[in-house]
C-alpha cells in the first residue's frame, strides 16, 4: 500500500503543487488501492479508471506547462452516485436508473472539474438516499472498514467508507437527514452538511428538496473545508441557492489550528440530543470531548430545544411527501429502465406501474406510499401541514439556543455502527437512528460530523456533531479544526490510524482458494 | 387517527403508480400503521397560531432573466430513452387523456 | 362515437338555466420557458428545446422566468385582479407521459392574481360582467402524437410519441366564477368572453394569442339548473375547444345534450369531455373521481413570489387602454355605425384603420380601403392584410384620391403597384403615368373629336336627350385611357355640344 493514499488532500495538493508527486502517481495509487480493497468494502458502484488517469495526466501536463492551478488540482475524489455525471453512470443506488449516463453534470461536479480534481468514480448509497446503512442500495451494501460485518452508515456509506478505507482522500456526499454526518460518525471520518442553499443542488437527484444539501466528506476538517470552497457558492440554476459572499472555509479551518482558538467559545449541549437510548461508549466519549473543550477554554452551556422531540416525526412526513413527488419522474419514458407488466394489456399506465414496482426497492416504496398518504386530500393539514409547523418550532429552538451559544454539539449518532440486518426489519427503529442529525436539516443550519474516539465497549468510532447558525459554516470549520487538533493530540494521531489494516482482497481470495 | 387499511394502501399505490403485489400491500399496511402512529405526534404541537415553514431559508423573488440558454442536443435529450421513434420518445398506448 | 340525443335549444332553455364557467389557458410569448432557459418557440424540430429541467431528468431544478411573472401580473391587472402580496408555486401531482416531472408546477391556494372582473358586450348591446376568480401561473405539458389505430386519436392508438418542446412553456390559467343568468346568450357569452381575453392578451403583448396554435385554449364548464330549482346541476368540463366558433358551438351542444339526458330521467356524469371540431360533438373522457387527488403542496424547489407594491404599480402604468374602452372611443371618434365598426373589428383591421387615420386619412376612406379592396386582395392571396401594404401607404393613396389626382379606379391600379413593390403611391403614379388628366384643353380636344365623329349623337344631345352623351363620354374616356374624371368629361361634353 502506497503511503500516498494515507495523506490528507491538503498535503497531496501541496505536494502536487511543488512537483514532488504527480497527479497520475496519486491517482494510480488510489486506483490500485481501490482494486485491492473495494471488492470487500464495496464503496464504489463505478470506478472510472481510465478517465481518472487521463484527467490526472492532463492536470500534470498543464502544471508542467507552468499553469497556476487550484489547491486541490490533481487530487482524486469519489462522487456519491446521487450526483449527475456526464461521463459516469448515475443511479442513485437504484435499479430503476441502472446504467443511466446523464447528459449533464451536476453543478458541484462541474465545479470539481473546473478546480481540476480527479473523479475516481461513483460511490454507493442507500437507494435514492433513503436509509442509514446502505443496506437499501440496489447494488448491495457497503461495508464498514472498521468491521466488515457492520454498516458504514447511510445514505452516504459509500463516500464515508471510501475516505476511511483510504480509497480516496475526498468524497462528495449529500445530507437530507444525516446522510453525511452519520456515516462520518460510524466510519471515523469527517463530513459537513452546509447551510441549506450554501451548495448547489442542481444535478443532485432530489430526495427531499427542502432538506437536501450536498457537502464534503474527508478524513480531516481542513480537507472538508478545502472541498467546501470548491463546491460552495451561489448557483443561478438552484433557486434556493444563497447569494451570500462566503468566507474561505479553508482559512476558517486554519484559524482553528491557532493557539487559543477555542478560548471563550460558548458551546451549547443540546439536552434533548444526549439522553436515553444512547450507547454508553458514545455518551462517555461525548463527555470526555466536552471536558477537553472546557480545558481548552470553551464555555460549556446546557441548552434546551424542547421541540427537537418532534423532529423525527416531522422529518418522516416532510421527507416522504417531497420524495413521493420528486420520484414521480421515474416513469420509464425519458430515462431509466422500462419493465412491461407480466400479463394484460400494454398501456402506458400499466408499464409505468410495473416499472416502478420492479425498479424501486422496498424502502423507496414504503416512503413513496407514506408520502402519498401524507399529501392526500383530507390528511394534508394533520400531517404535512403540521410537520411544516414543527419545522417553525425547531427553527425557533435553534434561534433561541444560538442567542446564548456559538455552536451546538451532540453525538452525531446514538450508537456506533450496527450489524447488517440489525434494524432492517423495523423501519421506525432505523428512522430513530437519525434523531441527532435531523433537526439541522429541518432548520437549514449547517452541521459537521467529526470523530470523537472509539467506544470502549466495541472499539468502533463515535462521532461528534457540531451545528452553527445558518450561514455560519466557517464557524464549524474553525471549531472543528481546533477540536480535531486537541483530540488527535490526545490519541497520538488520527483516529483512522487505529483502524484495522485492510487485507487486499485478491490475496485474501487466493489464500482462500488455497485452502 | 390512522385507520389505514389495505384498500387504502392499494389506492395510494395506484396514485403513486406502483404495481404492488398483495403481499407488499399487506406489509406496507402494517408498516404504515406503525409509522403513522409514531409521526402523528406532530399535530400535538402544531397549533393554529404557528406558521408553516416550507423553505428553510426565507427567500422570496428569486428570478431568472428571460434569456435563452443552450438546450441539450436532440441526441442528448433522447440518450436515456427506453424507446424512441425518430426524435421523439415512444410510450405504450395511453388509456385516456388527463 | 355514438351520437348523443340532443334537445331543441329553445326547449332546453325553457326547462333549464345554463350555468357557465371558463378556464382559459394563455401561453405567454416569453423568449424562454417558465422554469428553464430553453427557447419558447413554436414549430421547432422535436425535442430540440429541452434541458434537464424541462425534460424532468433526475437532478433538474426550476428557475422562475421574471418576464413570465411580469406578464402574468400585467394580465392579472388588465383583468381587474388584485395582485397577491405573497404567492407560491405548488406541485400538482399526477402521472401522464406528456408531463415530464409527473407533476405540474402550478399555483394552488396562493395564485399571483385573483378577484377580477371583465365586462363584455354582446352583439345585442347587452353587457355581461364576468367575475374572475383567479389567474395563476403554471407550465405547459409536452405534445403527444398518437400512432396506429384507425383515427390517429388516443382511443385505439397502438403507441404514442412525445415531444417535450412545449413542456415548460409558461401558461396563465384564468378561472372565472360561476356565470349565471346567461340564458339564451350563453353560447355568445362564451365566445365573446374568450374573444375578449384574447384581445386583452394581444393588446398587452404577452401572448401571440393564436388560437389555432393553441396559444389560447379554453375549457368550458357547464351545468344545467332546472327552472325554479335552487340546486346546481352536475357540471361537465369540455376541453380542447380551440376556436371562437367552437366555443359557441360547444356550449350550445352541451346545453342540448345535458337537457336531453336530464329530460330522459338520466343524470349528468361529472366528467371531462372532449370537443371534436369535425363532428361538432363532445365525447366523454375520464370521469372525475377520488382519483383526482392531486396532492398539491408548495413547490420546495422554488421560493415564494412576493411582488412589491411599487413593482405592481410600475407594471400597471404599462397597461394599454382596455380593448373594449378603446373600441368605444374609436367608434365615437370615427363616427362609424355599429355595423361598420363591427366589420372593421371582425376583420381584425382595427389597428390598421387606426394607423391609417393617424397618418392623415379620413375615417370613412380608411375603412373603405381596408375592408374593401385591400381585404379583397388579401383574401384572394390568402394572406393577412397588413402583410400587403402599410397604413402610411394607404393614407398616401387616399390623399391622392382626395386631391383629385386619382380616381378610385386609378387608385386601385396604384395600390396594385404599391403591393407589387413599385414604390410609394406617388412613385407608382409617376412610374405608371396614372394621374387623372385634369388639363381641360386635352379633354376638349378629345371631346370635339368624338362629337365630330358621331354627329347623330351630337344632334340628339342638342335635342335635349342628354343621356345620349354617354356614348361620347365613353369614347373620350377610352381615348384618355381612363385617366380622366368622368364627371368633368360629362360637364365638358354638354358644354361643347351646346356650342
């Protein structure tokens, strides 16, 4: 295994810039590692080997010609399959889109290309981003690099596993109710859900339009910041895009590395997100992290967000409602698969229904039916209408909390990675898994997930969630980078250096064959 | 408030154009009863005086200028079509006008 | 299609009171579509004006066309509507192959314009005020072509083809409140209302307003209430009525059909019905039912439209004079009879006549030329009158006639020259040498010659048989190649004969 793959994107960028390594070398190192481990991890649904090498060679040529390139030029990146890419299949983890190659790039993908990053391929995800485990991917689950029998989180388990298994230094994710932050927690990686409207959604296959946000996935806070700077900012193609002039997130992260960055920072602990049902080791690491913050001069304040109790309920009305409408376009007319009914007349209506029956997995069907119900005449006010009101209440809770604190913290997820199948039979238990991350999506505020150590009882990663007021994404990076520095000092290095070393699959397979 | 029946789920499946099997309808009916029971609590706090929030950011009047942007080529537009006939998308017979 | 039983219209109206309602869809003539930058053009190659947004591809997102908002607000104002301070788009969810997203982006409980009224005038002079409930924005669907089967219609078709060029074109849907008391005028009310809306959108310049191209489409809601009953009847919605004549016919047809059903003890099914131009009948479509659960909810990909009052007033200031008021004013100014004026209006010549008068022509002359010779020529060539000749040229032609330079007969020749591109009327007169010979010396010489050649005629005239002069006048006119004023020739003939 090449050491190149262990390096953060910021370091790789610097080495590429000073010529100590070429983009082709970096890309090849990652492709080789993908070849070695991804048969086990299954982080990727598609690996664009040749085009990645071609892109890398083009970047090297331009740099060789003296062109001034961006800080991440030549750095490889994995792209969640929810994002449209004109040169790679885009399936959103669903059978219904099998083999579809979009005729356009998502805005964030176009920005990656413009910044000369090197797309390695597309990462696995729960079908249409519905899930917390990638078990709902139509193409089989991704495995957690810390324990192949466990889930890597979801929906962006592929992106989180790719960075934590060193298959890519960076990845793009999307977060509708925690799909970036929860996988980060259970894989020991970093991920950020930006302020709603901070990153363009154009070309991101919509799950729930008013909740979805694309964001960076990485192994370090600074790397996420660098990627955030590339993908963020106003996009006229997304009407909910904010026109704000954003500060440099990378600069904000750098500021966090300075001495005393945490001194005087008021850190709110949300009472309602740190209670019953949380795994003991998660709570323990959370308490230790608070102590560390306090020791660094931060002021820990307990705050109450009484309406967070209703967040999961509101979320599981709003999301299915919007999703039921967003997923209506998958009808076998303009793209995607077409399935004819087994018998009876071949009408458009019946072919659509047969295609959707065959093309959607059980979780997608469950949520479409739930959303259709929530929007139905006679139920709208009680369900969807009420859920939108809860949203107002949750925003008010955030507003009140941010009057007295700078950031809010909670564990990113109530537990460490669970085993495959553990929660599959009980959809509501799976849904409750998102209790910590959902409020940020409902209110539109930014949230970051970063590692806070291994749970003593199972040796698996736990994650801290940090939230800031809308538009204050930079604050997350300053806080996150400062805390990351403290934590890594306490661990004696990055948490991921404690992850089990993955055996190359081929060797593993040949050993098995020999037996 | 959730008296969800299999008939109702079948109707929802029709609205959503999913040809669910009878077994799926039974499963989903049970799931929906459980989920709806659990999410119905939103109405506990959603009193009339609270305004609904449908967009997380309070933006208004976001407009695009009336200027033509390049369209896809016909080949791009039809590149993913399961069936085409010349430059048009082809679909099976349609039961009736909407 | 089975032929429905119809009741005689007079009898139907004796027994039932028709209650009407209209939904008129106006396609706006913006450069781009409602929610994306694809061109809003008619008659392009299939699927050439599409993008991820209007094609409903995964990941596509809408962006509101500001011009469409302005046009909608102006249309709302012209219909006397209030303009919402806060308006939202909503998704109307239903599956149909021409609807790329399988939801229409429309407006539901928060339309951009509401509470308007439009007063129309029937031919009898009766004025009817149509109350407008709302005017809301939405996007159009793509175009389906049905293939296979005998008729090319949807029924019996083997498959269909979809062209999404029209998908996403901006529409304003104007919905009226229930119209009662139309009585026997109901068909005319329907026609006149749609004509008035069309006239307004044309005057505003917000739509090409060509019904034959579907720029203005009308759905007619109609129910019958038994006389003396307070109870409203069940209504049908007749779609696809795309000419003024059809609208009138469709209303008449539905009154007669529903009356026959009710009279036979039947009930009206609440349904969509399709108008067939060729047969003049409506046929049943999809029945309205619980299935019409459109699950409207606010479009989360778009933010609310909250036009400031300043903006609304700015737009109000751009409104043209209402067409009905303008017509009244012009008719009075020009002194036309109702019949004369209607002739101008119905021939779509109002703007041209007005421009011709503005260029200096008298009102009667402008009307005479446009509704007469020019209309005849346009008709013969199958083109619109305004493509033949400009109002300024017509005014110049009229000036030449008024000055006596041209007789009507000569002027018609000059007009032909102008249309043929030979230049202005003055230039054509010069080039073709068509001016009236107003030099009496030349006329007298010709008259003397003609009288000398026909001594018998001269004798008759001298005997007082003045009508005999016709033969001499004809000969003179012939000699002058028609370029003489016949009245003047007559005067001179009598003068010379007396000599």
